[in-house]
C-alpha cells in the first residue's frame, strides 16, 4: 500500500516530512518518480497531469492538497466511484478570512485614497469612511467564517448560497434570488467553489445588477470572473474597483490589462495557502481509513462539484 504525491512544479518536501512524522512506515511515491503504481491506493494531488490517474489500478482515494477540488473534477478520465476529499483547516480558514477582512477594511477606510493624498501632501479629512454592506457568495467553510468575523467587526453582511438554510445570523439568499442579494450590498466577495454552475458567474450581466460603485473581491477561482467584463463594468460605473487574488491564467501574463488598471489590486493567489503541517494529518487519517473501511473525512460530493 502506498501514497503518491502528485504536485508538479511544487516543492513537496514539507508534505513528505509531515506525512512521515505521522506515519513513519508509510510508503510515499512522488511524481514523476513513481516506481510502483500497482501499490498506490491513495493520491494527494495539486494540479496533476490530466489522465494520469488511470496509471494506478488499485486507487481507492483521491485527496486534494487544498480546499478546492475543481482541479480534480476537471479530469474527465477519473473513475467516478473513487472518493475525493479536500482540506478543511483552521489555519487555511483564518488566513482567508484575514485576507478578505483586509480587503473590506482597505476599501471601507479608503487606504488607496490616503496613499495618494500622502504622495501629494494633501490633508483631507472629509468623508473618512465609505459605508459598506458586504455580500458573500458562498457561505461554506471559508465564506461562513468571513461572514462571522466581519459581523464581529460590526459590518453588515449578506450571504448567498446554493441551497435553503435556516437560522442564519444575517440575511441570506440562494439560487435565483441573486438579484435581491446584489441589491443589498456594495462589496461583493466571491468565495464559491468552481463548478459548471459557477464558472463565469462574475460577468457583465451580474455586474449590471449590482448597485453602482460596488467593490469586488475575488478570492475563489480565476474562472469565476469574465475578465473583460470586469473592465467594462468598471467603465460603466457598476464596479468601482476590485481586489483579485485569482486569475483565468496564472501567473497573470505581463501584457494583461489588469496590471495597469488603477482600480484593480492584484495579489498572486496567496489569499490562503495550505500549510502542510496543518493539513497532513487529515490526509494521513483518510489514508489509514482505507484499510479500516471507515468513512473518509472532508469527502466532497462529485455530483454537486464541491
Ligand atoms: P465549501 O464547499 O465549504 O462552500 C462552498 C459554498 O458555495 C457553499 O456555501 C455553497 O452553497 C456555495 N455554492 C456552491 N455552488 C453554488 C452556486 N451555484 N450558487 C451559489 N452558491 C453556491 O467551500 P470552501 O468555503 O471551503 O471553499 C470555497 C472555494 O474557495 C474553494 O472551492 C476554492 O476554489 C477557493 N479557495 C481559494 C483560495 C485562495 O487562496 N485564493 C484558498 C482556498 C480556497 P450551499 O452551502 O448552499 O451548498
């Protein structure tokens, strides 16, 4: 029995170290030097070469090395009955929440304006705060925590999801209620998983339903956003600016218009990076559960896509 790590182009030494610390006997095979594919019963993946999982005839478990599973489900060659798990971890959640809170605070307290003022030696005390209501698309593990922490900071929060929910601590809309959701907010945070239903959801049609001057924070996936539509929505005044951590193509190509757009702030997909020490125990626990035939933790629903 072996665990294969397939994460091309990434340094996986910390993962190996942590897996071995948790299970000193474990047989780990690392792509591309996988010598014994018949022994591999579980794989830990991040952006694996599509189609390659059919090399493992005894595969029983697929573990994402991050919160998202879109990189796995987009591989149509994967056998549909193999369970897929993902990472749910406090460190990952806190890091994401801190990033989004930073984006909300920077907008609310207009840090860009004061940085400009400082450059020009301007002392302007007028209107020091932009009133905000934060709309969060996707109030699951990450979005739910963002909502909670923003409420603790006394921000008004509105949630949007896929299914009906009871006893929410903030106004909540789902499905085709998107119009109502957008009408209540002036900061839009995308914290959705990437699925066939959510791909391209941040498009001109949606932006034109927003209140004028809505600020966008996209920390989910680049493919949620139709990038040229964002530029158009900024020109039309529906969107005032954006904080973007994820892009259609990463790294963002040098010639991309976002680089020089004053209204857009770019970070290089660092909003929340999986910490191998924190995440390794759940992968090892699931690996051991194969033998014990126990249900896996943090298993996703492949039909739903998250
Ligand atoms: P969860 O699965 O816990 O939550 C997903 C939420 O999205 C749920 O509330 C779900 O609604 C909602 N949702 C799904 N589909 C739709 C839809 N079609 N319309 C409306 N709402 C929908 O995921 P996480 O919170 O853990 O992670 C979300 C995503 O964040 C990941 O998939 C990943 O892509 C991204 N991410 C980005 C990182 C970065 O560094 N930039 C780091 C980590 C994650 P319901 O509850 O009703 O089912």
